[in-house]
């Protein structure tokens, strides 16, 4: 009888947690949709020359102070994909989308869609298309060793 009560209490707690997470998820989804619409509204197409790209912490990335201050504290320790670019006569650091960061190479000219300081898409003007590096799977490393010996 007591085991049944304990299981019932655990079940009720789990139901409450899942409902709270469901409503928070819907709220965050709406917020993300609004932000995406805002980013698309202010997007500009620019011709950029990629000087360098690296994963840096926001404080090391030479971003404007107002941007660094607006980043949540838990995100300040993480490294962001940063591209140092030349847009016309100006040299600046921009934050890249993950797919864009994988596509672009240093010392190449690209047509990019920039929203504020965020590069959302890029298309190469000249130069070869880089082959994305395939990550080795965990088991592939061991299979290679066993086939060699």
C-alpha cells in the first residue's frame, strides 16, 4: 500500500514537471519565431572578405561592449564561431551561424546575408568549395586499428 502511494506521488510530480516544460517550450518557441522574423527584417546582403575564422569567447572576440554585456552570463564562457571580415574599408568581427562557419574559408570573398553582427548565410563568389571534414565515429577508430593488425 505504501509503495503504491509513493509511485502515485512520483507520477503526479512527473506530470506536473512535463506540463510546466510543455508550456515553457511553447513560450520559448513563440519567442524564437519573433526573433527570427526580426532578424529577417533587418538582414542585408553584403560582399565580405573573410580574413580569419575561429572559435573564441565573446570577451576575446573584439565584439562591441554592448553586445558582450547583453550575452547571458552562462554563455560568456562558451566559445562562439567568430569570423573576422572586411566589409568595404571596415574590418570587423561577426558571429556566424554553425552551417556558415563550416562553409566559409579564410582568404575568400563571399556574398553574405548579415543581420546586425550575425552572419546567417554565405555564398562563395570565387574559389573552390571546401569539402566538409567527416568526423570519425567512435567505433570507426577501433575498426581501423583491428583491420590494420
